[in-house]
C-alpha cells in the first residue's frame, strides 16, 4: 500500500511540475508549484524523513511560495502572450540543453543501479542535520538568506512606478522638475 501511495504522489509531482513550467498564467503556475512541493513533502515522509517533509511544507510551501505570490501580485504580472520563436540559435540552444539534461538523467539512472548502503540512525538524526547545516554549511545557508533578501528588495524597487502626472498638467505644458541631488546653494 505504501508503494501505491508513493507512486500516486510521484505522478502528482510530475504532473503538477509540468503545469508549473507549461502554464502561461504565473499565478496558476505558482499554485501548481504548491501542489508539487506538497507532493514532494509527502514523498519525504514516505521515505522515512518526516523532519525534511515538515521543513519542505513550512519553508518552501509556506514561506517561499507566499513570497513568490507577493512578488507576482506586486509586479502585476499578467498572462504571457504566446510568441513563436523564430530565432534558430535559441531553438538550437534549447535542444542542446535538453540533450545534455537527458544525458545527465540517463547517467544518473545508470549509476543508481548499484545497491546503496543502508541509512543509519546517526546519518538521518536531527543532531547531524543541525551540525551540518550550522557548522559545515553555515556560509551557504547565510548566502541563500541574503540572496532572498536582495531578491525581495529588487522586486520592490522594480515594481515602483513613477508618479503619474494628471492630464490637466500635461495639457497645460507643465513639466515636473525632478532633482536627485538638489544644490544647497540654490534658493
């Protein structure tokens, strides 16, 4: 029964991931990403890592996707218009990237045929995870946090629009004077 549930959530993960990259509406793509990340969390629980599954739901499904939706709403991203690419270089690069990805995936499956060492209780314990995260990988952990902060600030700055000038001022020939650094000696 556990295998059937795992396969069900694996299929749900793949299906919703395809919707994430294939849908033209960014809000629907983000909501499909919620389903994808929740399904991955269920698979973590089924594989014997309930803490990682809980982190998946709390951090990614809870916090990061709320951030994604906030940025999408803030930038007022609308549905993307379907544009047919006529550039041969772009098409060739996409095909080359797909071939490289397929080759790497095939290599991964080829190497996965070997039996794995069984997981020990020490390898999956919270103490080991905390030690690795906050000792060995502290700098990358902090860099990711800083990167997310910069992304939020950048999205906020990009979303700012210049103030709109009322039509009666535009028709009268009024031109606003904007000075970034006013001269202190000028009255």
